[in-house]
C-alpha cells in the first residue's frame, strides 16, 4: 500500500520526514505500527485514507505550533519597540517641561510684530517673491536692531519723562476681559493691572477689550475697581466693547477715559435684578419642614425654602433699590456727561444709540483702533494665565449655578 510522493510535497521539513516514515511502514504492510513522534505513540492504520487523515492532522498541529511561536516573536518585538518609544517620549516630555516656563504666569506679546507678520504672510502671495523676501529681510533687520537696543527705562526716557521703548514711541498695554456671572477672570485681571501700573509712565495707555454681560454685584464691582487702579495712577484707560458691556459690564466700562464700541455692541442695562425661586408650598405639601435660625431681623429675607412675608419682600425691594442707587452714583461719578436718570432705567442700547446717549464716545472696533495706534505706539498684549483651565471653568459653572439663589445678582 504505497503512498504517492506528491502527498508530502510542500509541507514543513519535519512534517515531511514524519510522512515519509509513515509511508515506509505502510508499504511494509505492518498493519498497526507504533510510530513514536514528538514524544507520543501513534497507532497508524494500514489503510490509505487513515494514513492521509493522520498526515493532515499532524500537519495542522505542526502549523499551529509554528504559527504560535511566530506570534510570540512578533509580540516580543512590538513590545520592545513600544517600550523604547514610550521611554523616549517620557524623556522628551520631561526635557520640554524643564525648558518651558510654568503654565501659571504673565504672558507678554508684541502686537506690532503680530500685525506685521500677518502683512508679510499676505504679501508673500500677492507681490513678486523677490519683493516679498526683500521686505521680510528688511523687517527682520529692523527688529534685530531694536532688540539690540533694548527697552528704554528710567532716566533714558527723555527730559519730559515720557514713556517709550527703544523705538522712542509710547506704549499701549492691551488687556482682555471675558466676564461671567461671578467675574472669575478678575483673578487674572488684578495680576495684569498690577504688572502694568508697576511699569507704566505718563504717556502710556491701557486698552481693555471688554466682553461682559454682567453678574453679581460684589464680583463685578471688584472687577471695576481693578480698572479704576489704572485711571487713578494717571494712565490713560480705553475700554473697547466689540460685543457686550451691559449692567456689571458697563460698571467696568464707565471707569475708562474713553469708551469705544462696535455699531451693534450691547451697552447699558444700568439696573439691578434678583430672581429667587420659592418651593415653600411644594415642600409643605410633601410634609417637609425647613428650619432656619438667624440672628438679626434681616439676616435672611427672601429665600427658596421659607415662606415669603410682605415684610421680607419689602426689605428685599429696599435692598435692590439701594444697590441701584449706588450703581447710578458710580456711573454718574465716572461719566458725568451722561444723563443718569435717562439711561439708568435698566434698558440696553446698541452702539449707535449708545453714542447718542453719551454712553459711548466713538463707534470703532478694537481691531481698527489698535491698528491705528500701532502706527504711532508699541503695542503689548498682557495676559495672566492661571493653568488648569478646565478645572477653573468647571468651578466657574458651579459657582454661577449657586449664585442663582443669591439676593444680589446684578445683570
């Protein structure tokens, strides 16, 4: 009972030898031979079909074993490569963190150079390449010369004591404030103002790009007080409103020597509002009793969980009216040209109407104003970064939600 030679062709070398051994025994007609292979005893039937099946089974086992070894070798190589890459990434990250300044701190950027870089980028596509390269080289040479001279400070500022830099021009410090109900960015604003007033000289200017729809009285008032620090030191203060400066936002804006706004910026809303939901009756129907112990007749007036009496409502109304009177006094003091009784109705106006009412001095966007100033002054963006931005935003959201139940939101 002979096996044809081609049955063993194409199999791995070790499987081929095993097939040949089985074929030799089959040809001798031994019936059932004990063939010891790979440490196991195999009973080999003498029939051709049985031998063919046994060969196929052994070939599959050998293939799986070889494939398993190949997978292990591949996984080992991949794991080694991943380990090397992770190690390199960690080392590079540590080096970068060591060289990089702390995420929390003051960032200063020259806006003149930012505007110039924008022009260079556009000219590179609109003028001949040689002309664009020549202009870029000339600009780099000019910047290098100014950097070599360094800033002008102290006695080098000139006989009149006017501020300036190596270019001999005044400086404009640009701050950005994006308000929310709790004015959370005031933490950075106070640092920026401290930095600016510590270096500002007569002739310098501070521009605040303000976007603030208002919020709680004490938070907005503290932010406005920070801007008052600039003006009280004789430094010219300009507030630019591109979108909104309403209620607490206008409390900040009115401190400025000059207010500019976009034509459809929302301005005004000189008023006070308090909104407090009351669930006393709902709790009473559910059989829930809310206990509140205070020391002082008006320690708490209207709250979400206690019954509102006419006396408490009257006291809260009195408090809101007093806050409104303080707000009106603040605006009238810092912006005497405004007819306070006309504008302190809680209404808001768009930029065009705000100019007519004296709430705004000029209709111009902050972009155009800064571009015009860049032609005659050195502009610096000053920004204090806190770090952990996501955590701060989450805290701001929670704080804003809890402030909904306070009795003094100014919006």
